[in-house]
């Protein structure tokens, strides 16, 4: 099962400063059927008690420190950075990470950062989360608050599955043929995110004379994960659907073609979710199989039971 890291409080563990938790129903419910969670609370791991005085990010001597709100002599910045480094043995096994929003240790973005006058801005990043992102720049990460957005939610889960497949492929020495096959399987997913960048990624693998495949693979991974952070748009999905429809042009009669065109048009106009034209395409490809489309992950980016395509 795919492993993802999760802030412990999001699973209902009572590890917060006030002895409470922030159990998240989406994470503990639907996601728990498909992912193996690795819960971790860096604040508890560095020895802060339960309950404990809250900590916050402050600008101090032109640097950002994580200090106690009651006793500013308490500075846990270095401990939080170190504890992140000490977890590398299991962090390297992950295919994703869900952080607690607004946390001075785990917040991924827009964490309150207090200036010398005690005035906050939303410019901070949790100390622990910052170290994880720095050490594992390709790891899909999100906050539970952002996952309320159906497009961000689908994008995050999609990235997890793609990154997990990449990790599986990387367990042995990657060949150019494997890279090209991986790209072919995900080409239409890439197109739905950004058509030009998807094309550029394909050109990147076109040079069959490359000798240093390991460097090529690392560069490909970096560009791929950067591309996948771009949220797929309705316009790009429509373009991708029409590309896939092209494989059926010799098989569909006028009625079937009109019906499929209508479904795609209704999706474009916001009358239907993406799952509807995709389901109809799946139906036609069951009748008229195509090896290339069968291997593609665009119409099956994650388990259908997650119903992530039903909301976009």
C-alpha cells in the first residue's frame, strides 16, 4: 500500500498544545482505504509536553525563529530542523505528505509570522515542513485545509499515484526505454495540466543518444513534478478528451460520435463533471480496445471509488 506522511493531529491523535486534535474526516475516512499513514508530530518528538505553551514564528535578529508564546526564551527552531533530518529513514519511503495548516512546525504556507512589534503577516512556513520540502523537493505535499478544494484534492492524489509509480520504477536502474514508456503512459495526464510543458517533456526524452540515463531521469522527474503542480484546467481536459476521442474515429457511428461530442461540450460548459465523458470513453474503448489507451493512466489516474473526478 502507498505510504504517506500525515500530521498526527489530523488522524485524531491528541497531541496538540491544548491536548486536542484536528481529526480530518476525508483523511481518516476515504483516504485511509487506499493509503498507509505514517503519523508524526514534530513538536511532541522534540520533547514538548501535552499540554504545552503554544509556539509561533517570529522575526528575530533578521532570521525566523520558532519560539514560545509565553516564554520567548523557549526557542525550538534548531530542534525542529534536526528532528526533520532524523526522520529521513522513513520519509524516503513516502509518496506524499499531508501537513497541518497554520502550524508553526507543520504549516506548508501562509503561517503567521510575527515581526518585532508583534504584528503578524501570512508569510511563514512551518519549520519542520520547510525542512521536509527542502530535503524531498519532488514529494507531493499538501495541507488538509487546501484539500477542501476539489481540484487541489484531485491534483494531490493524482500526484501521489504518479510519484508512487515513479518510485517503483526507480527501485532498479532506469533505462531510456522505461522512461519513454512511463512518459507514454502519462502523456495525456501531462496534457491536461499544461499542453506546451507536456510537449516539452516529450521532446526531452526524444534524444536516444543520451548516455547518462540517471541524470536524465532526475531532470525528467524534476520537470514532471513541476508540471504536475499546475492544476489541470477544463480547457486542457477538453483538448485531451478530444485527442483520445481521435483513436475512435474509425469505430464510432454518427450517433455515438454526436453523443460523445455532446458530453464533452456539456463538461466544457459546466453541465457535467469530468467523470461523465471519461466513463463514456471507457465504454467505447471496451468495445474497441486500443493498446496505447489501455496503458494510459489519464482515464484511471486513481481508484474510481475515491470519486475525485466526480467534482471537477
